[in-house]
C-alpha cells in the first residue's frame, strides 16, 4: 500500500503552455508522404499534426489538436458575439426522425446507418437540422421567444465516395453548425446578415482570405445559400467570379448571359448523311456550321430512369443544374448498356419522336432556330430542327455550365474561373424542416405558424487545412500568431555544453513567467535538423541559444516570416520577445 505522505508534491501548476520536444508526442517527417496530394495535407502530416487511420478518417495529434482548439475558440467568440447560444446535440439519431423529414434519400449512400441491439434503425448524423427542429418544438411556444441562434461544435459522419486532400474532404469531421429561428422572412434576412459578418470575422481572424459566392443548396435544402470560398489550387470546387462587378458563384450554381443567335424563319427538316461523325466539332467541320447551330444530346440516368438532355453545341451541361431540375438523388451518364435499353443511338440521337424518356432542354434552345441534331439512327443527322414544331421537352430550364470568358449575368463583363475551397456555407432553409417536423410557434394572434429557419456551417478541420494552405512556404507552416501552438520555438545548439543548457533552462522559465508559451527543442540533434523542424512547425518566433551567441552575451531571435535573425542580449530576450509578439 502506498501512503499519500510518501508521494512527491506536484510542482505549482503553470497556466502558460510549455513543452519540451524530447517529451512531445509526435514526430516530424522529412519526406512527403505518397498519399498527400495537397500542400496542407503534406504539411499537416510532415509536421505531425494529424495522422491518417483510414481513408477520410484522421487522428489529431497534440500540436494539431492545440491549433484546432484555438480555431474553435475563435468561432465560439464570434458566434457568441452575434447572439448565438452553444449547446450539444447527439451524434446518434433515430432513423425515424430522418424518415419524417424525407431527407434520407437525398443523402443517398453518404449516410452511415446502423441498428441497435433491439434492431432499431439509427443514423450517424451527417448534419443536425432535424434534431435541432425537434429540440426547438419541445421548448419554444411563442413569438416572444424568437429570434433564436443556437449552435454546436459537433462531430459529423458522411460516407464520402472519394475522400481527398487530407482534411479537405473526410468521412468523420467536426463542424460548427448554427441554426437560426425567426418569425418571418425578414427576420431570417437579419439572421443571415449577422452570420455573414460573423463568418467574415472568423476567417479574417484565422488569416484565410475568402470571397462570398452564391451556392447550390444540395441535400441541406432551402432556396438560397452562400459559400465563403478560399481561392486555392488545392480546392476541389470552382468559383466563377466576374472580372468587373461583385458577382461570384460556385460553378455548380453560376449563371451567365447566353449568347444570342441570329433569328430566322423555320426551315423544313432535312436529313443529311454523316457517316462516322458523332462529335460536335467533327459535325461542324463536315457541315460548315458553327457549334451554336447544333443541338447536343447528353444522356443521363436519373434515379434509374433515362433522361435526355438537350443543349446547344456551344455550351456544356451543368450536372448539378440537371440534378436539381430532375429532383434526382443519383445522376450519372448512361453507359452503353443503358443507352441500348433506352433505345438511344449515341452520337446520332435527338429528342424528335422520342418516347418514354424524360427530356430536359436548356432554356436557350427554344429561341435557337434551325438547329442540326441527330436523326435517331446511325450515320445520319437532321437539319433545321425547331423547338415547339418538331419536338418539345418535359422541362425547360437553365442547365448550362458557366465557363471562362462567358458574360457576367449582371454586367456582361467576362467571367473568370478559379479553383477554390469551401470554408463555410450559409443556407436559408425557410420552413422546409419546421413544417415537416412540427416546429411551430404562436404568433401575436395566437395562430400556430412554422418557424423560419436558417443553417450555417463551418468545418473546423477543413478550416485548419485552409489556414495551412493560406500560410506556408517551401520550408513549412507559418502559423498566424493567434493560432500558433506555441509563441516561441526555443532551440538549443550544442546540448553537451553546460552554458547552453543552463541558459536555455533560465530562458525557459523566464518566458513562462513573462506569459509566453514555449516549445523547447532540448533534443540531442544537429543544428540542421532542429532548424528544419522549427521552420516546418512554424511558430511565430525562434529563439536560438548557441555557444557562438553566448560568447557575445546574446541569443538569436528570428521571426518565422523573415530570413534574417537578430542578436539580443540574454537578459533582454524575454522582454524583446514580448514586444515582437504584440506586433502584427
């Protein structure tokens, strides 16, 4: 039996965060891991901030977890300042609540489902709109309780088909999701304005430059949504940005001014032989016509049913717009077997006389006369096809993909396309969930009305990746001072020299007393290894103690963002570092 009287008293606790690298859990990597395909993925792995367990599933190691907690704290401060109240919702959901909202099919195969020991169905929450609506209806009765902003920082699960980019697209991730509750659309507008400003504050404080773009609402739903996007070559999205005005949209959502075409009197249909000619460019060269004079056919399977998509040959199809037009969950290009089963002739098909196939036409087609389309048999096309006379569509809507150089829908200036990472998403949900979930309140007249909702998300791990993407160089990470795991990286050279170790120990204590957090490299390693690790880990300031500097009564101070270092008297080091940390 151990007596408590024999235990050594613990030293007084220091609130300042310090760590000796010889005790630190985790290690740096010299080589770039083969699976890392983005800058942030490479650096997060090399610096030992995260470790992959399986595809799209990561552990946060101590340094990475420290930064993530700082990111979360910035988010909390901005959500609280906007009037948000933090709570915590369960990650495990009864499947019935998802069936009640009707949203389970919209997520398709990305939802993780399981059963408990009593064979009751459960869902690992990919998002929490249904759950927060259920919480709301149990606690709110009157308009006097509104507006409300409720948020959490909670784990989410989505079985992504293609996890990529390290933390950019994963299957388990942490998200800040805030939900607004208002009495009407005007209240929702005000909540959105608050969140737009709060999000701008978050990303500014995290050092990630973003642009706000119109976005597709996807499986979350709602009429309008916006994304905060960080323009980066590592991004998996594309941002369409006007070169002159403030128009910006995700490529999935982007509009553009479609070129007008010459108007002429409809001409009689004329079949022409086109042996072996299937592609639009080949057809135009063969007939001596422009791409806008052709009717391009694209075949999709929409939830197992064939869909014929018709668009002018000078445009490309936007699959997200097609999916929305068809209200489809699963949309993919038809393969040869599916084409044969639907009786479609690839390369020579048109909607003329088509039966038992849903036809979707781009809204520029009806005003484009005398187009050339397939004859629905091999090696033949038809001239002078006209919408309304020769064929019609089940759906006519915008299904065209905006491209570089297309005209801005607002001002007509050229659009530019840039790769981008989604950092945050805001949705105007309206009453789509409250009506289904019975989330109502009594208005001033005592009438029950569905509450008007909004949903606002930030993936914290993705934001961490964005921070690294935005702030690095060839040597490693450059942490913004407000997010760095430690303020100072203390490097000891020649650990066999007592004067060096003694000076480092004194500085280690002095910096703590001065309120400066320190990562102390006390390992028996070469200067090259220590300096490379310091640059890779990216603390704002590096303090180097060596025999050479001590002979001058000094230590070496260097900013991570600067190439040159300066010598500072040993006794002034703590004060000098305090000054530097206060500077931007």
